[in-house]
């Protein structure tokens, strides 16, 4: 069995060319920004440095009936 690195420079180049063909030169920057924002939001949401935020909704707590 021969093992190879998955992300060799030629593979990355082929992936970049395929993405460019699929998205086109006009939509590629928009897609890159969207991916960057998503990664940034994911990292901030999973970060251990920030305390978890608690979202309070009216339906989450049972209503008191007297």
C-alpha cells in the first residue's frame, strides 16, 4: 500500500482551478469572504475563552399559574 499526502501542491492547484471554473472570477471573492466569516463565527462560538451566552425566551420557562 502506497501512502501519499492528500494535500500536495498540485492537488491544491487543481482544486483552486475547479473552484474558479465553478464559481467564476466575479463570485470567487464573495464566496471566499463568506467562508472566512463562517470560519470566524464558528471559532468564536466554540472558543473556550468566551463564557457561553444564555438566550432567554418566553417559551423556555413554564408559566406560573395561581
